[in-house]
């Protein structure tokens, strides 16, 4: 750990905004802002059940994960062409770069689109073009992770995998998302085993609304390398020791947890507890268009509410690079940039 000199509380928000970081838990469909939804609806002649951008934004009042997913899938209905997928990803990548994100690993949900008759090639080609453009134009590296929708069957996940394999060079791994409760990780054990054989990176949402048992099965049956969310892990001391000992990263999303009522208030979030236990916790934005903020918003609001320090800011940024699926040389380079940013700020 690089020791960080004390930084006055009033300067901390600027440090959080300025420090280099990676984002490892971002659903690209969840970055689709109402303005872009309406623009795409017009160009694709898709009827929306909302009269205006303002009316749609007012509908973003969620009581749990399912109430969010209902409106999330409705918003995705405007995505039809490669251009749409490119434009959605490009809008996010520009915001990420403005937040000093140097590397992003982006989730996408092909089943949300193929179920509407959109080809897998359309989805992946559009997203991949934006990632290539981000490297060239923004100096931001970005990779794609294909997520299976856990409320659907494992057979459908296998079909999705087979449809994506001709485009294997355009994504680095697979994940598991959508409605967690009632859909335990073991439901997808066979398809994850197949993905492991193919050399794909493996991650899964577990322990957001679901119990610590879901984290155990994601680790032991799916053999994932990273847990997305994982905040319920604090309810199981043995699991916390396992996560710390094996350096299993958690991609925590504080504003999402607040918006979906996982925690009643941001000040009650357990991010400090995860860090104090030595876990490789990271901060991410999840579905920023819906949950009230992109990556820097998650950092500044969470630090203001919980009183976390500059040392913990450094740790979270360092964790984000450690937890990423980039090579060792790139990790060292980004870590050096992080240390230089803190030294210059101090």
C-alpha cells in the first residue's frame, strides 16, 4: 500500500474526481440517458409509453431490483441498429473519460436485444466499434463482458453463447445479471463450465439482494474470478475471510445500492467494513442513467456520506486496477499513474 498524506476534507472531492481509476461494473444499457432514448425512438420510429424526457425521468423511482428492471428493459427497446449500440457506448465512454477512467470493462445483455429480433452481430459490432474508438480518440481501454440473464433458462444462455462465439474476439468474458432472488448461480453451472473451457473470464452478480450463499456458489460452482456487488457478504464471517484470503474482488455500486433500497441511507453503506476486512472492494456505477450518477458521483457522494479518507480513496482506485482483466504491464502503468496523481495532489 502506498501511504497517502492526510488531505483536508474540503479537498477530497477534487482528489476523487482527479484520480485515475478503472470501472468494472457498468451495464451499458443502464447508461442510456432519457435524452438518447428519445432520440433513438424518433430515428427508429419506436413508440414510447412516456410523453417526454421529464416524464420518463420521473418514472425512475424504484423500490427494488425488479421495479428497476421493468423500466430498464422498456428503455432498451429503442436499440435496433449498430449505430444505436455504438452511440450508447460512445456516450458512456466519453463520460467515463471525463471521470478519469483509464480502463472500463462493460457488461452488455444480448438476450434483451436478440429476443426483440436484433442480431447478435448488430449488438456486438456496434459496442465493439465504440470501444476501439475510445482507445484511439480518448486513450481509454475498454473491453466487453457478455451477461446471461438469470431469470431465463440455462438452455437459453447456451444458445446465446453459441450465437456469440463467431464474434469471440470482441468480448473477454461472461457474467450473470438480472433478477437475483430465486435464481441462484448454480442454475448456470454447466454454461459457466463451458465458458471456462473456452478461456473466457468469469464474473457473476451475487449478494446484492441475494444471500451470502449465492456468493459461495458463484465462487465454488461457477468458479468466478470476481463477484459483482457482494455487499451481503458481511453477514458471513467465513465468507469474508475467504474473499480476503483469495483476493476475490467485489465490484460495489453504492448509488445503485441506495436507489434499490439495499441500504436505507448511503451513510449506512458497508464499503468501509469491506475495506477494513482487507477485501479487494471497488467502486462502480452499475446503471448510472437510472441510479443517479456516473463513477465520480459514486465516489464523491459515498465519501461525503461515510467519511472515508484519502488513503481509502487510493486503495479503492488501486483495487480497481488490480481487479481488472488487463495484463500485468498495464496494471503497473496505471498504478504508477495513480501514485503520481496522489503525489501531485498532495
